C-alpha cells in the first residue's frame, strides 16, 4: 500500500541546523577545515560538512541523534471527534529492568496498559533507560491522519522524547510494542485502551498469557504420584473385594 | 468335538505344504504375462516465486547521491544506493532523505575529524545491534522476522546489524525482515590509521561480544569512552565480560596494517559464530580523499570501492561463505523464554555432534544467490574478490568454472607477486581469508572466454540445500552480454522455475519433472493393490496363525498327558 502523505506535518527541510538541541559532541567531533580540492579532480567531491546535522524534520518524521517521533499530531481532529475532549500526559519508561518482574522476559515498559478517554489528546513522553534502542509504536490509528496507521516514538539510547497524538472516539484497544527484533516477544508489548477498550491483546506481560506458551521441565512428581497410585490401588482392591463378596453370595434363585 | 489325532494333523499339514510348493513352482517356472509398469506420475509445480522480483530497477545504474558516487550494480537485488551513500558519507553527514531511505539510525555510522588533512574523515564510530532472524513468537507459530535463505527455508540466525531506525520488518503489512536485517553480518571497511570505534548495542536477549580477528587492535584500552582501563579483545574469558542484553560496549582500534580480516562474537563461539555473528572486516590503504564504504550490508559487491582498489581493479566483491546447522537454529524456535533458549544453546548443544544442512554465500543459498551475489564482469578486467570461510568444516573448496584466479593475499597479508599462486580451487580453513584477482583476459588460462560460469564449493554437499541439489553456496561469474535487464543471467539449461518453489526443496517435486519431455524419467505412479496379492497375504497370515495355535494346543496337550 502506498504511504499516505496527508499528514505531512512540516515543510520538507532536508537539512536543518538546530544548534539548540545539538548533542554534547566529543572534542574531536568538531569538523576539521576541509583541504582545498586539488586541481583536476573529478566532481563531485566529498567533503566533511562545516556543521553537524543534528535535526531532521520530514514527512511526519522528526529525528535527531536521540531518536525520532513519527506522525506527531497536535491539532488535526479525527473525523468522529467534534473537538478535543481533553489532554492527558502519559509517561512510559522502557528498559530491561522492567522485565525483572516477569520471569522469562527480557525487555519491558514500566506499565503494559494505559487508558485514555475518547477524543483525548495524548502527550506521550517515552523514556529509554537502556543504552540500546527502544520504541513505543502504536498501531491502528486512522490512516488519514497517521501514515501507516501508527504513532511511533523511538529513542536510540538513554534519553527521552515526547510526542503528541489525538485519539478517535471509538472504544478500542490499541496495540503498542517495540518493533526491534525479539523485543515484543521478550516482553516489550502493551495496550492502550480507549473508553475501556474492546478486549485484551495476546501476550501482555502481567495481564494476558501466550497463545504458544513455553513448556517447562516438570518438577518432582514422586509424592503426588505415589499418593494417587496408593489411593487408587486401595480403592480398586476394596471394589474387587466387594464384588467378590457379592458374587460369592448365592442368588435368590439358587437358594436351597 | 472330537480332537483330530496328531497323525491326521501332520498329514494335513504336509499335504497343504506340498500343494503350496507345487503352486509356487508353477508360478516361478511359467512365462510371465506382459503387464505394463505403472505410468509416470503427474507432478504439479507449487507456487513459483518470481526468480527476480525486480523491486528496485532504479538502484542498478551508477549514480551520485549526496555527492557520493555509487557504482553500477546489475544484480537482481542491488544494494540500496542510499544506504551506500549513508555509510560512505556518514549517517551524521547525509541528507534526511538519504538517511530515511537507508533505514539507518542517525548515529549508525558517524564519520568525522580529518586528522591528517587528506580530505577524508579519520574517526569512525560504528554502532552495531544484534538481531534475531526467524525467531520464536508467543503469539504466532511462524518464525519472526522472517528471513529466507532459499524458497521456504528459514533457519534461525543471529546477525550483527548496523544500527537501524524504525521497524524490524519490511513494513507494517509484512513479517519479512527489513533489508538491513539479513545474513551475513555486514562487512566493515575502514582506512588504515583511522580511529575506529565499534559500539555493540546489545539489543538481543543473550550476551555477546565482538572480537576483531586479524585486525590490529590493542588488548587493553586506557582511555576509552568509558573512561577506564579495560579489555578490548572481545574474549569474555580473558579480556572483558560479555555485554549483557540491553547493555552496550565500545571497542576502539586504530589498525596500522591493511588486509581482509574478520570480526565475530566470541561469547560461546561454537554457537554464536555458527548462528551468524561473523562478518568480514577490511582495512584499506590510507589514501587522500579516500571515503571508504564503511558498511557493506549483505557483503557482495562494493559499490563504492576504496581509492587503492579503484586504481587496480574494475570492481570488488566481498564473499563470505557460511554453513548452517538447522538443529542449532531450531533451538531459538523451540522456546520464547531466554533462559530456555540460553540453555538449549549452551549445555543443550554439542557442536561435536553437529552437522550442517545449509551452505550460504553472502547470506543466501541457491537459487537466491543468483539474485544478489553474481560476479558481473567484462572481458579484459581485473576484479578483486575477498573470500572468507565463516564455516566450521575442515575447509571449503571454492571452484571457479572457466577461470583461474591468482591468490594475492593470505589472511590479509600480501604475497610477493612472484609468489602468487594461480589455481581454480581455493581451499579455506575456517576463518581464513584469500584475496583473489579474477582476470577476465581470454587467454585459456585466466579466462576461457565469455559466458555464464559457475563458482561453487566443490564439497558436493555444499551444492545442496539439506541434500537437495541444486542449492548451497553456488553463484556465477556472468559476462555482461549474458545478463538480462532484470539482473538475471541468460541461462541456456533447464527451467529454473522448480527451484523457486518450496516444494522442490521439500523433495515433493522430482528433479527432472519440469523438462522430461518424453516423461520417461520421473517417478512412476503407485500400483493399485492387487486382489490376488491381498488374498494370498491374508491366507498366508491365517496359515501362520493357525500353525501357532496348533502348536500351542499340542504343547498344552502333551503337558497334560505328561502329568
């Protein structure tokens, strides 16, 4: 499907210098003055740029060295919302440490379920506490406002990013995950419920189980098995004894 | 009922046996009537994938992106020119459009600081993640994200990935891995004398390291980014503990010597190297204005060769041969819990009993190798091949049809040209590298002329996908007149269609079924069960049962009498 371009939020500036949000660059990051090109060299010639490009804004993608916010929407109303019903702020923390409470998982969010009212404007702050990439990617939003039907924050390391989106009025459970290979599978999955949601999603740590759960080694069955077998044996012996007694008794027709 | 006497019974048995023997001898001695053998079975071809999906024809021609010249690449699946531009110029220096098209994160390849003032950056900071391909999901029962080495073949892999941005899949509608997430781990390419920092951002759920094999690197680092004295060799047992999930570690090196080297994970190498965590590491000569292609995703053709290579060669290819133990790869599909996978890939795995089912060249097995790993040449050219063995067998034996190539370097060390050896089978022990010059001069020695010439491992099992030929790491040297517009060679042999079905590699479509015009070679139909046969079988079974019963009866009777 072709990527919708309706929500082109910003003018397409291929390179924007943003000294304000410039990273604390290393000392040697300062680019050296490029040597004058020797005569007779074919064009084009690569040169280190004079300044550092640290911020990109383009087609709904707002990106810098800390990460990216995709499809931010602070104003455009979903068709079914007459006005913004309210503003909520949600802070999501992501990291390995949040998976410690779920044995068998490796990455997670501080919470795996969020709630918001219909037509609310959500200002979402995503804090990554690991020195690796994490994402908060929400699917199922209206395509006419959010290309690929998603709102997405990605933080490239220990940093944070904030983005805003407006929810439609529908009662619905939105699917949220980190789409780095194996991060969702290993626990980084959640659900955002609007007006209570329309059910739960699979494999939400602490909330919903797995369709294909793992099989674990079964522990020592000795005592329950011995007890069960002993009980069944006694019961069986008792029954046999009782039947035997019944069979030995002469029936009424055989009575002498 | 009166029980027949033993004597009567014996007579009956003997008579029956004699009659049976008579019938059998008659059957054997007679002239058999002609009965036609069953006809040849019909086989329907499964869903045929397009041999070349031809998704990006515009990527093939030579082009300039953000002042980076990207050479022509005529493969069916050429490398993304935006990606090449981003890793030549640095993800910190390219335009937004190029960065977005490359799929890389902004800090994936940071190039800066022309220390020696020779017109190219001398400080390189590469960030690598670890991605799992064809892994387990607790929600669906197919491998995610999906990466096929050949039709329908999806072994589990771990691979180093230049730090991407966005999704791990191609798009929201697909479970196929994004183009950056593939085998093998990418080639890293730097200039001698560059300060190279490689940050391992461990996005995976098991510990990993990076060991720079053959690349000049200090054992200890005293003033690294972390600000401490620590190991830099990537060996958990000697140098520094492995990088745990969700953590990162920066290696630093300033290689003084050039050559074709390797890098690989040194945590549990019998498992982690075999799972795919190995790539080629090339140190190029230091030249002025030498912007090297820092990353070569999927290895293969280098679309922006370094200055010293361009002087001497028409083109350059990185060729990494690997092999795959399917059972090891399956370990990551059997569980989702990292503890269970960790156990299955350590104490639960014994490499001394392992075997390889699949053989890869640059991450693919035939037929996919012809989509992305052709060596495209013209007459009277010199082409540089950097060949490495990432497998575990005693050696590989790469044979070039139609050409004899000279070995210029062993393990990155240049030989005196008078000592160059020219041959047509190249044996490489595990982790060895050869630099080869492919000379397309048609002199009956270097080249036998234009054509479509195979390049394949002459261990014949490496010509198969789990025993099914044709497969494995074979590729082709293709002369340009024999290359079609979509990057596939003009082939003059059999129809390739069956090879682009998963049924062929599941042994469901016989090898000759697609071109046996006379229908005299393909498998016969099964024979309908014959009534006579079934009856005879039943009669014999009944006879045997009766015999056993009779024997039992007599045994019991004898005992009773004896008592």
